[in-house]
C-alpha cells in the first residue's frame, strides 16, 4: 500500500525513461509493473504435477 502510494507518479515503462530524468529505481519499478501486468493478464492456466517414487533395498 505504501509502495503504491510512493510509485503513483511513475509512468508506464518506455525505453528512453533515463533521458527524461527518471532514477534507476523508478525505471526498474516501471518495468516490474509492466511484467506483473503481463503475467496476471494472461488467461493461461498452469498445471503442476509431482511424481515421487520410493524404493527400498
């Protein structure tokens, strides 16, 4: 919640953010937000299957 408040002025990521005077941490946070939105917007369901085997000698 605090992070959202502090990052409210950071725009969406674009390649030339450093030329506009954004700090490295702001550019990184913008990229993280972009990656999070892409991940959570996907409609793909992931399935994980585990198989274990125990052998006694």
